[in-house]
């Protein structure tokens, strides 16, 4: 409660200081005596500042009401859960991508699973997709000849189904098993009431017919790193770029009943959809327009904070830019189609929210203004702000400091001001023109499905083509910095510090954009997801069995942690049984590399489920969980840290692990049966390395020697006459390794060796 009070006080102080600052800028700082161009650029800068600040004020006010706009989550008796139609919309996505989504939908919990009706809605009418539906025993709704994109596909599904609720998923969005149980109960709030901590059915007098819930939107989440995380080597430092909207902004919009339907991970009332005439057609963002039309019809659209499904985010710069252009144009289209900003069917706060939504897409033009203003002043001698250094310290510095602090409270550490500016800077060159065209009625009507396939990694030279606008701005900034600071020292340099600050500040964002566009090579075909699950390892028809724990899992690979080294030979099939609390999968595996991991060992293997049933279980082990990517910023990371990390990671080539068996250090003196002796220095189950030789017999290649461990285990070695150059160590192959494995003696032999070196020490 104290934190919330402190937050609200800071928001109020910030709004007061920023309002004073904007009034001062408008009334006293325009360069009226400096010519038309100076006045024009001065006016554009004030407009950019005003729009940026006012859209943030709207979020501050909604954040202050957040706690009062949360719906209670009711406890509903099993018999009252209604039928639900689950629509999985697909156009041209690969069948193996759909497989994971359909599979997860069949595992969703529900009191009576016969009430859950899953449909693959395929407007491509593909035989392979129809076969997939048959394989899972779910409904197939082919819709060939669909000319109305996703809206037409979903409207077709609406016309061929009848459940009172419908859940919608994109082809790549994989729901958790809890999805329906965390969303459906909200729709029964009009029928149930909390009484002394217990939920009961309302009486006729208590029924709340005014409560009309149109949809429940859970956050959009992603199990693969987005391009900001991946290209900037920040997978463990920043959340997904879309998290700020899904887990913060959209939640805040509960306060103004302006929650956006984002097209997936949603449960919707059929009655509400019928009332608005189905999914709208004349827009390329049918989801966003659907939520507006529901609100205009008097329905509540509600966003929850807990992630209940995750999918694939875009993996190429080109597809990401196309996606953002579609969102920008589509949202402006939908606002124009519904006249949401002026609609009397919406409450005033809802209309203000939609005005803010429209103005957001002008933030990219604003960003260009913020980048160019100090350049125009320092390099081209424009005077676009008429002020003094002291006035800046009085009016700008306090407001800017409080504004930065308020942004931290606003975003709950999902986003900060620096990252917002970086993201706007990256997208800026590509969104200004589409936003301008759409605003003035030059519409994009063709719906384009976002491509989420992993493309071939572009060469850095071709990637730089996307960075040409940023490179040009960096060059201008450097030239401006050099010219502006040349010959200045002492007080002159101090008075120049504000312009120098903004030039450097902007160059940092532009450098991020450059790193982003250069990109990073992707080595993995499927995403690794961190997970700790129990694993039983079987080798040699259960003759050897070990317990391990997963470090991460993926569709084709797995990393295991064991506390001690174990013998799992390379290029040999082993069996794994992976167990979670809900699932169990049997896999065939082959070790590809081994590395020491702290006090234990990491074994990485390729895997393949042994049959279809185990494949379905293994897909759930991988994906039925919260993703392992960060949900909050690493607040200790500075811009300097990010820059250094990016430079280092691009210069230093990644190390490729080649070792396929553990190399166990030893210091174990042994005496062979022929009288020879040496010190065993390391062991990888197949070979020993040895030093401190005292040979009395024949040491030619192929010569066999034998020693016995403390437990009287016979170990037969063969001279290899190969040395490790820096230590002059001799390699000795373990000839009877297979016999030791078959007799189950390999682990005891290792214990004896480790014990012997302890005694000798």
C-alpha cells in the first residue's frame, strides 16, 4: 500500500511539473524572431513533446486506478461450466507448427471435457491439415475460397458451431493446460456471488443483468526470444518487447474498458459476437476492431495478467517490420471505421484511451523530431528553442528526472524509458510513411499473415541495408558533436552540456539500432526452454540406470545435469524417461557433448520420442509451462554494459563443444601387473592419460598392461603412443570397457580410482 501511495504521489508531481514545463515551452520558447524554418521546427518539437507527455499521462491515470478495476475470480461448481468452442485459425502455417497447438488444446483441463469442442479452422482447405484434425479427433472446418482473411475464417467457424463461449488461438499459440480454468469462470460472475468468503449461486433478486462480459484476453507471450532479445544478445536481460503492452498497458485499460483483443489466447461470448454481427471485415486488424465494437455494444472486455499461452514471435527483421506496419495501419483503420475517439457509445475515458492509441503511432515521427532537433541546432545552426541554460535547469531538469522515475513505476520493470526510445528509434524509419498514409485515408486493405518461420540468416552486409537511415543519423550526430564542441572549454563547455547530452543520448539509441539490424546468426532450429524435470537414463538394456535432471528441453534435444560423471558412450543409443508432474515421455537419445557444470556435469543429447503417444507427452513437457525468458528488466544492466556485451559477442567467436565423454581429472598412482608404474592424470571412460612413467616392460604401440582397483576390478589398458604436447602424457586405451559395462562394474571402478587418489594425497 505504501508503494502504491508513493507511486501515485510521484505520478501527480510528474504531471504537475511536466504541465508547467509544456506551458513554459509553448508560451516562452518558440523562436518567433528566427525565421519561418526555425519557427516550424520549433513548433514540431513542442508538438512532439506534448503528444509524448499526454499519452503517458493517460497511462499514469489508469495505473492509479488499476487495483479498483480488477474483477474477482469466482469459484464455480463443475456442473455450471458451459460448453466452449476452441477455434484454431490457420492459413498457410506448417503442419508441424499446428501439431503443437492442437496437441496442447486436447490437454486443456475442464470439469467435463466433452463440453470442449476443438476446431481447426483452415481457410486453405489443405488435406494435410484435415488429416491432422482426424489424427487428434478434433473438428475440421475447411473454408476454401475465403476472401475475407482471418475474419472470414472465424465467421465461418461461428456459423458452424453453437457453444456459448469460444476460445480463439493463432496457429502458433500453445495454451497451458490451465487456460480454460483461468478464463471461463469470469463469464459466470453474473450468476455467482461471493458471500462470506464463499461463492454461491445468485438468487433471482441478486442476478446482475447489467454485467455483460464480452471477452477475456490473456497476455500474448512467446517462448522464443524476440529480435530485440536475440539480435542484441539480451535474452537474459530484457523481457519480450510485446510484454509491455500485453502485461502492462492492456491490463491498465481495464480502467477505461478499452482492452484490446489481440487475436489469440482469448475467450469470447458468442452472444456478444452475434450482437455485433461477427468479426468485422473491412479492416486488417479484425481483432482490435472486434474489441471496440464489443465495447460500443455495452460489453466489458477484460485483460488478465497471468500468461496462459505462448507462441512464436517473428524471427526476421523484414517480417517484424511488415507486422508493425500492418498493426499501425490496421489500428488506425479500425479507429476510423468505429469512430472510437468520437463515439458516444463509449465512456469518455475509453475515448481518451483510443485517442492515445492513435497518437502512439505518431511516436515514431516524434522520435525523428527528437533525433533531428539537436543535430539541426549543433550542425546547421538552427535555433528552434529560445531559452537560456539556467531556464533549462529550472524547467526541464526536474520534470525530466521525475518523468524518468515515473516511467519505472509505470512499467513494473518490464520497460524503461531507455528501451522505449531504442525500440522507437529502430522502427522509426519504416513506420512514419504508413502511419501518415493511413491517417489521410490511403488504406491498406490486404491482410498479410506474419511469417514466423526461421529464415536463412542474412549476411550482415545485406542486413545493413535496413540500417542505412540509422547510419546516416549517426554520421550527422557525430559531425554535430564534433562541430559543436570544437574549441569549447570551461564554462562554454558547461553551457553546451544539454545539447551534448542529447546528441550522445540519441547516438546510443542509434547504435542499438545498428546492432539490431546487423543481427546475429541463429544456430538452433528449435528453441531451448529451461526446465527442471526428473529423468531416468537407461543404457545397455537397463544394465546401467542413472537419475538426472533436465537443464533445458527442446523438440530435438535435451540437456541433463548429473552430480557425478557417468558412462554414456557417444554414437550409441540410450533411453531416457522424462517425468513432470503431469506428463511422462520415453525418448531415444544420443549424447553429442559433455561439459563440466559447476560441481556436476552437463550431458547434451539429441532426442526422438519412441512413438506418437510419447511425442504428444514430450511436446507437453516442453511447452506446458511458463517460458523461461525474463519477465522483467535486469536493472543492473546499463547502456555501457549492453554496448560492451554486443561488441565482445560479435568479435569473439562462440566456442563449439566437441567432447562427447566427461574428462575426469585424477592424481592416481598405479602399479601394473608387469611391474610398470605411472600416475593416471585423467579419465574419460575410454582412455586414461598418464605421466610419471616407470616402465620396465615393453611400451610399444599395442602393448597391453593390467592393473586392479581396490575392489579387485581388472582394468586392461593398451599403449597408444600418443602424447598431449604440453604435459607429455601418454594415452592408454581401456580395452575391456564393454566387459566392465556388461558386468555393471564401471561406476565402482570410477569410485575406486577417486578413492585411491584421495588416499594417495
